[in-house]
C-alpha cells in the first residue's frame, strides 16, 4: 500500500513539475502568428520546392498575408506548383479576387545531341555539371550548350526531368513539370528557361515554339561545333508575322508572350534549332511539305527557264550569267 | 581526345583495398601465434569466420541491395579475421555464423556498408555473441585443438580474483607478453600484436594517436584502480583484448574520430572506460564495451573537436 | 631542415627535365598574345589591325586596378584582334601579330652585362614594374606592382623568395636559378628596396642541391642580407602561407594578407623578371617553361616568347605522343588540364605536362571510409571530407563553420584519398559560394556601420 502511495505521489509530482515547466516555457517563448498564415499554408501544396522564390511554403504564406495587408493584392506572388487553382484558393482565403497567370514549363534550350555535337575532349571529374562547367569550356566545341551530367535531374523534386541516354540531353516531362525553376537555377550554363507553357491557353495540348540553342558564337563557329546550332541567320525573324523573334549576338530568341505558335519559323530554320511541341509540328510538317513542293515547282520552272535560256543562248551567247545564277539557287538553300 | 578534370592530376595510388590489405598483413603475426597456441581450432575458426563474413556481404549486396558487390575491398575479410580473433578457439561454427551475420548484416550493411557504419562490425559481432552466448564465449581453451580441449580462466579473470583477495597465482609478464596464456583466439600474444601495430605505423596505415593514448590512459587508470601496483597495471595492458583493441579495433577508420585531437580524446576515454569496467564492472574484460561506447561518441567528437587550424590563434 | 607545420604530402617528384639546359624556343610566323594574362581584370588591347610593333611595344593596358600591361613579344604587324582559347578552352581576346624580323625597342638594354647598381628609388621601381607588365610568375599571375604596394598598416620586415618548386615535374625555376643566380640576387635586392626592408630569404627544396649550393655561393659573394633556406621536401611548400611558415615560422592569420607576418613572398621567376625590368628596361615578353612528361621524348626547359602556340613547344620537345591522355598547363598538383593544345603561351604558364592515357584517368570513386588521411594531409588544418560533403549538399553554413574559406586548393586531400574521392572538385564548388556570403555580410555590416555613423552625425 505504502509502495503504491509513494509511486503515485512521486509520479504525480514529476508530472506536475513537468507540466508547469512546459507551461512556463510555452508562455515565455510564445510567438504570435497571424492565423491566416496557417490557413494559407494549408492551401499551398506543401512541396517546399522554392519555386515561388521563398525557402518554403510557410515563407510564401507569410509573404501572401503580408502582401495582402500592405498592398491589398498578391502582385507577383505565384505558386507555380499549385497554379491558378491554388492561387484562387489563397486569394479567396484572404478575401481577394484571383488574378490568373499563364501556366509555365521548363524548356531545355539546347539540342546539341550526341550525333550533332561531336566530342573534342573528355571530362574526367566528379559527375556534376557545375564542376565540369567551372573546369573548362566543355566536352564539345560548343561552350554554351548542355553539359549533360544531370544537375537539373538532381535538382528536380517532382521527377519531371530526365536524361535521355540517346541524345545525352535532359527531357522535361510535360505532365509532371510544375515550373518551379529548380532545374533552371541548377544549370551552370543557363540552358533551361521557364517559359509560357502554351501559346494558346485554351488548346488541349500545349502549343509552344522555342529556339533550342543558346550559342552566341558567330554562325560559322557555332555550326562547326554543332549541326543543330542557331547560327543567327535571321530567317526566322523575317518570316515571323507577329514580331515575336529577335536576333541578338548571333542568337534568335522567341518572345513567348508574342508567339502564336504558327510554326513558320520552325519550318524556315535551316539548322533545325527551333523546336516546337507536337501539335505545332503537325502544322510545320504541312508547311515544310508545301515549301518542298514550292521549291520543286520553282526548280522545275527554273529548269524550264534554263532550257529556254540555253535555247536562246544557242541562238545568241549573251545570257550565260543568268543560267549560272539559277543553278546556284537550290544549292544555297541546302546549306 | 584529351581528358580534362580539375587538379590534382596525380594520385598517391593508395586505395581502400590497399589499406585493408595492410591491416591483414599486420594481423599475420598474431594469427600465426594463435595457430601455434591453439592449433587446429584457431585455423577452423578463422577460416570459417572469414568465409561467413565474405559470404554474407556478397549475398546482401547481390540479392538484398542489388548493388555491385563490395567484397573486393577486402573489408569483409578484415572483419572476419577480427571477429575470429575475438572469440575462443573452440567456439561452435554455428555461433560464429550468427556472429558474422550480425557483424556484416546488422552492424555494417544495414547502415549502408563500409564507411557508413557507426560501430566496428567485428566488435558489434563479438558483443552480440558475448551477450547471447555468454557460456560459450567465456570458456577459454588452454591448449591446442578444437573439440574437447581443456579450458580455464583467462589471466584477466585471475587478476580480478587476485585483486579481490582470492589466493590465485597470476601469470607472469613474460607469459602475457609472448601469449602463453588462455584467452580469445587472437588477443593472447601482445608481442605479435605490437609487431603488427609497428607495421601499420610504418606503412602509415594508422597514426600513433589512438593506440598510444589508449594504452597510456589504460596504464594510468589501471595504476590508480589496481592499488597503485605498477606490475598489475602492466599486466592489464598485456592481457585480454587490450592490445588487440588498442591497435586493431579502436583504430578502425570508420568508427574512430577524424583528426588527431579527437583521436587522442577517444583513446583516453577508451582506456579509462576499459579500466572502469575491468575493475568495477561485472565482466572481467572491458575493452570491447569501451570501444563500442566510444564508437557511439565518435560523431559527437567529430562535431566538437576540430583539428589544429592554420592561422587561427586562440583568443 | 625546415618545413611547414601542418599536413602535406609527398608526390613523386619526377623532375625529368632536371638537367636540361634552357633552350631558346623558335619564334613562329604568327603569334597570338592573349589579353588575359594576369589575375584580376583582363588587359585592354591598345593596338589595331595594321599597326607596326617592335619587341617590347605595349599592346595592352591594364583593364582595372588589379591588372597589368601586356607587351608585344615579337616585331611585326598586328594581323587582327580576335579571340583565342585560353588553357581551359574559354575564349579570351588576343592580339595576333605577323612576325617580321626581330627588332627590339631601343630603350631595352640587350647586352649580356649584369647591372648591379640599383639607380631607381622605391616608387620608381614600383612604377617600372607596373609599366613592364610584371606579374607573379609562379602561376597565380598576381600583378606584382599591387603586391609591392601593401596597405599602409602593414609593416614589411623581409622578402621571401619562393624557389621551392614543389610541383612535381616542373623545373623552370630550377633551371633559372642555375642560369642566372647573380641576376636573381640583384632582383631580390630591388624587391627589398621597393619594400624598404633589409632582409631576404630564398627558400629552396632539398631536391635541388646544385641550386642551393650555387645560390648560397652567389649570395655569400656579395649579398650578405640574402639567406638561402634549404627546405625539407614536402608539398605544398610553395604555397605562400606554407612557405612563410616554413621559412620564418609565422602563421598568416586566417582571412588576412600574408604581409601581416611582415613577409613579402615573390617567386624566383618574378625576381628575375623584376631585375630585367628595372635594370635592363625589358618588359615581360618571355619566360622559362618546362615541357615534360614521361612519354615526351626530350623533356626540356624553353625560353619562350609570350604568344607562341603551345603546340610548337610540344613539337620542339619531340611532339605529342599518340597515347597522350592529358595535357596540363602547370604542374600536376595545381595545373589546369587543357581540352586541346590550341592555346598560346602566357605569363603564368610555368610548364606543359603531357600525361599518358593510363596516368591521366582518374580511378572510380568509392565510398568514403572516414580514414582521415585527407585531414592528415591538409596543410591548412581543415577536414576536407566534411567540406566536400557540405559543398555537394550545398550546406553552406556548415561549410563556413568548417572554415572552407581557408582552403588553398592545393589538392593534397584528393591526392591522398584512398577512396579516390574528388574532394577538391567539390570544395571548389562550395568555397566561392561561402566567400560570396562572407563578402556580402561584410558589405552589409559596413553599410550598417556607415549608416549608424551618418545617423550619429
């Protein structure tokens, strides 16, 4: 009996002291937090990916609440993972109207695959793009393109980017990518860009066009290093009806805000440096077929003309140079 | 095509495998003495222990982890030999198998393999067996052979009884030095183990910090705890697992601290704990427990004990 | 014998070109002189296509405070100002010059006489050093005039000449000492005058007994304030902090300048270049470069003009063997591997090392076994294995706590790692990030202090 009593008293006393301590500590170190922060955080995906620019979802929630109190609007704050749905939810939690943003996606701006970009040296250090990039210009003649050691793959928390072993380049998974930008930050060559997912928001499958190269070398140098390089010839710029393409430092850039994904530039590009998603490519195929047909027609006509000229030349030897020019034309196109 | 990497472009040529091979070479003198002292039993136990360790590591990497096998780095062989060194030479093979499974499977591979284990695998195996099979693990043969050999107390137990006032004769220092006593397979000959230690120091496989600090601190605390008797303190150093522990078990790369200051602290603590357990604990032998305990403290030592920095003056 | 106190390793010396005399390398028909030949800002080209230049004509001016002049190493016509690949394949601006004859600027004293008397005053020396484009010749290429102008709080006590050449294979400093001991001693004396000190040491590693003997004899004959200090063989003894520690036993405080110990360290090649600049009015237009390697037919020491194609130097040493796996600009411990041999000779290039394929390949890395060999090897008392992991995992706070900013990138850790782990590769990733954080923090603290000061006023 005595034993039980002692045990009870002892345990009770320990419990009492412990709870008192806990109470005091909790009181002493209490930090007030806006209850809305918790609510907003709840609504956020909880991936803590940092895609919004804050260290985690809590930071984002805090920033949202502060932005609401300070400006009455969320401004640039956007959760790329949750997208418009989550932002709408957050806005309504804070009693605001949601402003929709276009969905985005990571785009790899290099298409120098193993065949088109021959190796000139071998990197033999730790398997990291950052280390390779800091060591030397690169394994290939192109000092701008993808290093191919997969720092982006390691950085991705959503299993959305993988190395394609055939091309040696990373590929983005359309479905899984949330455009958090972790891969773009991890890439030492800045090959990955976060772009608007689709030129038409309503399209069932994403329609987008981008220059899959960031080589700023002069055309000939770039071409020597990589068959698929953008040589800055400016053909795409001329063919674009929407004024979406600029060529600067021997490199074309397509403004995704202006681009309507018509596919004209893709068909025009002599090196195949401009890439597009499948629905656009279907259009491009048609354009190319038409172009080929046109070219064939032109050639036929040219041949005809040449024959006529030849016949004329036989009569009078004057128009020789014309024939030469015509013969040159298809050759130039091939290059 | 040229290779490109960051500097340095040359390497010392050292490898994990070479380090392990050096340890194996250093274990040879003690192994030879054990063959002489315990005969066929030592051979059977050592060979089967190595075989079990290698087998388990191979099976685990091949079928459980499905990774390239790591048997080639020889660390499993070192574990096998050290485990054999820590058991009596007449131990049953099936007990040895369990010990090897615990050492490799639990203490090493479940933590992630060589380099990630917190505890010295051979030591963990020995302690597991000591607790699980105390009778078999403390029945020491005193003569050569495997089955049905005469058994007796180890010098450590005798010293313990002697200190507590029993009328026993303790073995002479010379016997302890040479290894003419009973005990675990590989621990008996202090000279053979010291020879191995010298080889390791010569090859720079280990540094002096751990062995010296362990032995020195064990001597000092032995002297204090065993009634200021220098002879007893020396015997404590020469008997039991002290030499084996100080030279081969405590210096295990993975489970010991990184820098020399940490190693000195680690060694002193091992010496102290060993002597506390030997003198005041229930077990006559405290070396393995002392190392085991300090293995657990290694991450903490690594965190708080930093090496001597260049260009930093203490204020 | 003296040496530095912490860590260090012993790579095989392989001084194959030890006994090779200095050979003057042939001047090709076209040279390309890169404009980025020094630590800090690259130089700006001040010549244009068609300009006539002589040997020693300035063709590039400093592009900032930490920058230097570049001079033409040949006479001829500027062909173009274009880009060339540097040793790591990165594109840098360069002046291409078509060689016509070998006409030198008249101001340069081309005689073989040794000029002993130092006529210039302290500031004049520093100005001359700047005008002649002298940079640290050990490989770091730190503009020498900047180093000779320490902060006013510093109290210089002595000059330490780095003639250690602890890098395996390289022998350029060794051959220079054997060829020009007297000039080096005068150069040291000029440096003493520039710094206003009366004491100098020349640290030489014990594997160059002939150089130690010759320098000791020369110094004893007329330069009593110069002390030759033989040093025990250990890498990285040529590191500035390690050398100061080895020679005068002082520690450069972490984060501080080496001059805080009172010692100014200069490479022996720099001392020679300073002699030529001050006494002979000769700009830095050529240097001694070791072309070596186990597979090279004639390991040689060349006196090569800047802008000479590396390819030509390798050809002169017997050509690039077929089984070449790596070509390194500099030594094997700290040199830079070149992706190809299309680069050109620069001021900091002390050696071209050709390695066979089997030597060049790194072995596969295995898991760290926590053996602590990197900790034993680190001359700065760091724990490289932790630094590498923290860098890899981007744990910058932990890396800072482990003093990653003290790393001198000597490579002793990677060299000694039995698991072949690329420790230094990773540490090099983390170090600049931590340094950036430290700089930012310092700037913020300064801004805060300034603001507080302004508020107080």
